[in-house]
C-alpha cells in the first residue's frame, strides 16, 4: 500500500519518530537580543517569553520603551524564525524550504511604530449609549 505521493506505510512509519523530534526541536527554539537596557527572548513563533528591563531603560519613558521592545522583538523573531527554517530544511527539502523562507521573509528594516499616533479616541459621557463602534480585544 502506498500514499498519494508514492511512499509506503513502512516509509511513513520510519519517518514518524523523526517528525516527532522535529516538533520538539522547533518548540525549543528561542532567540534573545539585548540593547540599551532591554533584554528579551522570543520563541520560534515570535512570542515574547522573557523580558528584562534595567532602570536606565525604564527611565527613557513608556513611548521609547515601547519602540525599543517592538524593534527588538522583531529582530529576535527573525533570528528564531531563521533557526526554525534551518531545522525544518532537512525534512522539507530545498525547494519547500526556499518557498517557506520567501513567504515568511522579514524585511531588514521594519518601520518604527509611532507610539504617539493613536487611531482611538477617548470616550466621553455622551458615548455611553453609542454602540456604533465595535471594540475587540485579543490576548496572545
């Protein structure tokens, strides 16, 4: 019996332990960066897993700190993603790995967020009965 791509059941069974270890290796990938009193770590998904701030970093104020954390998180996410692609490469093959790298490419220069720009407006007492705006929240 063979699969649609021509592999036998025995071949699939032989690959299964390697695939399990692949997921374990991907789950263990992290990348850390540090700059200007901000040190952070992200996982292969780009999720922040550790953050350390010095008193000097905190003294720069919330707006600058937000910019620094965002920029460093993007840099660390790119490093972790690169490690993830290198880990998947032997399993996916050169063609698929190149295609994945193209899909998830992170530009060298991410635009700096503008912490003072806000699209939200402050609610007023007159807004209490105004349901024309829908607010959504997402927690990751």
